[in-house]
C-alpha cells in the first residue's frame, strides 16, 4: 500500500526552475551582446535552447498529467488555482514552440538576424514563464507537498521525469541541474538516485557536460559549471530558518503545539506520541519522536521547555545512554502583515565529537538543512490554512532562510 502520510519533498522542483532561469538568462545575454557569438558558439547555444525547450515541454506535461489531476482530487478547494496554472501552461506552450523553432534555425544558420529572432522569442517566453514559476513556488509547491505524499511524488517523478529517459539523458540532465548549485541543494540532486547509478552519472558524464557548457557559455575557471564543493563533514551547532505565511498566529499555534501532528509538516519526522501521560504541550511534558533520513531511522525522547501560546514553543532532545547528544529546538510565531512570521531555530547543547562525526557521515543531509527546514515551515503554514476556515488556502507565502 502506498504511504500517503509522509509529505513530499518539493526542493527538486525549485532546483529545476532555477536551472531554467539560469540558462534562459545565459542564452539571452549571449545573444544580446554587442558582437554576435562566433558561429560554433551560436550553434551550441541554438542546440542547447532547443534541448531546453523539449525539457520544459516534458516538465509541464508531467504536471498536467500527473500533478494537477491528483491535486484536484485531494484539494477541491484550490481547483481555481490549479486551473490558472493549466491556463498558464496553455499560454506558455506556443511560446516554447516558437523558441524551439527559432533555436533550431539559429543552430543550422547562425546569423545576426536568426540570433535576434531567438533572443526576442526567449524574452517573450520569460515574460510569461518566470512569473508562472514564481507563483508555482510560492503557492502550489507548499500545498502540493502537503497534499501529495513522498511515495506518490516518487511515482510521478518516475513515470514522467525519469522512466522515459535514457541513462545518457539523465546523466546530462543531472549535471545541468548541478551546474553552479549550492552544496546543500546539490546533495538533494545526487541523492535522488541509488549509489551505483549516482556514481556512474556523476563521474561518467561530468566531462561531457562541461565541454557542452564551455561551448555554449565560454571557458572560465576550472570549477565553472560544477556544483559547489560538498558540505564539510560535521553537523552545524546552530541554525535558523523563517517563513511568513498568510495565516493568523492562533491558527499556526494550534498545529505546531500539537506535536503529534509534526509528521504532517516535517519531511524527516515519521511519528510522534506523547509519553508519561502527557497530552498537551506544557513545560515538562515529554513526547517520543521517530525520524527517518535516507535509510536510517531513530527515535528520541523530547521534553517541552516553554509553551507560551501562541508565541513560542521550545523543546529539547533528552540525552540517553545510546544517544548522549542533546539539541534545543525553538519555534516562534509573530504577527506579520496579516499573517504569521514563523522562525524555527536549533542549537546543539551537547554533542560528543565522535558521535557528531558519525552523524554527519550517516546522515549527510544534516550538514546543511536550510532549504529543507524552510520547506517544513511552508508546509506548516499550509496545514494551518487548511484547518482554519477563515483563511483562503493557496495564498502566496513569503519565505526566507538563514542557517
């Protein structure tokens, strides 16, 4: 039976969007210079834009056929937003076709005229596509993460984005996504495939992609067109992320103070139960939480230290013989322009050096968690909006993070 409880991880969707933004800007800049690009570069850029348009068509097809229908069934209250996303796709499709045709013509006969035609087509596409991507990230991605489970999202990815492609296509696409990516999100990309396949894709196609990128955008330093260097081993001793959601603090507090609901909005937490007769969040109340990251799962006892409704919830992991470390987690809520600013922070209180090193090896995602924890807060806001009948679901959330 498909697990419909664990929220899906939408970070890959944001990574795809950023790769599209990056290369649309690169293409327009290359074509808009005072001097037209040399013929070999122009041909390379034309072929790349043609490939990118095919990728974008397939990306939208997966949403139209896999994501939107499931979202309609799960969340009939936001069908209007989904309709608008589909209407955007209908407006964008002919612009993609126009760019694809212009790119093909430029690749075959690169000239000032054909280059200008491609640049104009790309600008017209970005005028419609970029606002669509921004709205999808702000409104639909947090909602989708709550409405569609991780297992269901994996099925959609396999059916529409992975299964139809060859190993060679996936290898090129993977390095295209990794191009210039920060270390934390690069880790998300490389861990979407099993270790053996990951090694083949990472090392077997790196040279091919870099040669392609150099042909399109020119030679730079030796680390260009690669992701940032991997995160250093070791777990950060503190961090903080925040999000502003269009929900009043009381509504967010009702969700966040019921710790048994954490698995509904946390990507890592799988189950939470009260311990020792506790039933509500008050100082001294204890609860047991089970987490899972990659192949590893673990259970910790936690104790509430502060429960100041509807402003502040603080708890710490309780050290044990098997888990001698301890961290304090804090969630603070404050009114912000009709919504709520959610700030989540953590601080390591106790962490034996060897244990911290072991954690960083076994759970590499904990080396950098800014985007993951920010996504958790977006889901928390969406859950609060779903529970509060006075809140219009699917409204834009403003998000920021620092870690």
